[in-house]
């Protein structure tokens, strides 16, 4: 599997990565790089620490590399921009913000914060279904995501549960277990529990 980007900054609890421009069949880079879904899982391979670190995408942003080259409205469709001014897309960068929820060392997967953060310039990959299923076997990741402040954490938790369920082929038993974990995490906050359960209903993957 090809990497989709690399780490720009990191800590034990979170990371920021930049997406790479990928070449398509025509030999040219598309106007925007491949961007992971909100709530989807990433794997960072940290060779220096012999760890695979797993994180959940909590935000994706696209903007200029610097304040000098800010985009302006050009009154052109995306197809027109691709044909007439494809260079403008090279002036944009896409960054991923992700919350760390677990790690693996060999075949052992652990939910929780890793002993070391990812290293800057480590490569970032989309986690495959088998990895998602393994790292979400312990539903304690719900507790970690409940503390995210960058985005509404209720919607992030729900999106992550949907991703984990989809990685299991839509396993209904997993949804039941996830609901029980939500009830335990938000046992003193009925409004948040109701919000998470409302958003957790599965939706088709892209």
C-alpha cells in the first residue's frame, strides 16, 4: 500500500500530516491529493521506535503554503482550472489532523497512548480493514476520542464507530458493543449519549 503523506508534527496524543500529490493514469497530479475521510483510521509506521501508531482523522484542511500565495476567486470551473491554470493547485497544501488511539508492536495491538510519538517525516498510510478491526477490538478508543476539542467529539466518535463497523463488514454485534461502551462513557451525560447514538447509524462507504 502506498503512503498518502508524512508527519509534519506530532505528540503522544495527536499528529499533523501533509498529504502528498499522487500521480494519476495520465501522468499528471490531480488538482487535490487523496484525502482521508473524517473518522477514518491512519497508520504511521515509525521505524525508529519499531511501532505502528494508529490515529483517527479528526480534521482535514486545504490552503496555501504561505500567506504570499493566497487563492483568489477566478470565476472558473474546476475543469477550466485544470486545463488553463493547473499550476495553481501546486500552491495548495492539504493537512490532516489526527488523534492517536493506539499502537502495535508486531502482532500485538494496544488501544491507548503509545510510549513514543510518531517521528516527523514518518510516512502515513490508510489503515486496512484488518488493522482497523484489531485496534478497535478494545472499545476504550471511545474514551480517548471523547476528549477531542478540535471538532465536535460526538460526531467524531460516531464516524469512527461507523468506520470500524464497516471494516468488519457491517457487523451488528459490534454496533451493540459500541453502544454499550458509549453508555458507559457517557453514563452521566444523557444528551451526549443520545447525540452519539443518533450519529452512529451506519452509512455507505465512499
